[in-house]
């Protein structure tokens, strides 16, 4: 899967490439030299873990893209991505904070809460901003609602209950094993 990201994406989620570097400001602009970040798994499977990855390129849409970095093992956010391209490569400029742009309702935004802010405060603020946009631009009524969701909930979501049940089962098996070992030790003594 391929994802288009801004430079701030990596700062927001707190992950940097394990090798190489993230996109530069110039690479985020349309018409810039094509660059790509790849997942650790992709690097292992298709490049054989080659140390000279920076001298190689990946062809996307008939254009060679310089491989500038490799993400840490296990990182595949969002949507099991293996390749990340700068958002500007599509000809879509990711609006700067505070910019008046309503063109990108398909974007998934990842952000950090300000220190001391709650999820409810963030949702209230986003609702206020959405209402202002709708008041100023009635044609935007078909835009999707803005929903503030913790990243963990977004990633785990419906599997949370299954994880809790699985964790309970693991703890129960560990308890049984501990009881068995204790009884064996007692019988041996």
C-alpha cells in the first residue's frame, strides 16, 4: 500500500526513518525530484536489505524515485503502508496550518493534542472550526464530519475487546502453569 504524507506526519507520530532520512521541504513540493520512503519489510523483500539503498531508485508511475529512507521494522502506518510518497508529488499541496483551503476532505489528519488539552476540548474546537467553514462555504455541506479519535483507538478499534479477552486467557494459562509448578515443587519437597 502507498500513502502520501507531509513532513510533519513523522513528527506528529514520533517516528523517524531507521536509516536514511525523512522528506525535505523541497521534496514536498510538486515538481521536486521524486523521493520515496520504504518500509523495513519492503527493503528486506525487494532489495535484500542492501546497505546501498540510497543509491537505488523505485519506479512509480514510470518515474524513478530516489529511496531516501527506510522506516523502522514493524512500522506500516497508515493502512499497512510499505511506501510513502510526499503529498506534493500528487500535485496536491497539503495546506499549511491556518491556510484557507477546503480541497482535501479525503485527507486523514494525525495530530498531537496540546499539553493539558483533553479529547473533548479538541473535538469542541474542531466542531467550531467546521461550523465556521460551513457558514462561510455552504457548498461544503457534503464534506465529512470531523471526528477526533485517539490513535490507539483508531488502530485497534473493534479488536480491543478481542485483545482484552486474549490477554485474560494468557494470564489464566500463566496462573495455571504457576500453580502446577508450585504443586510439583511441594510434592518434590
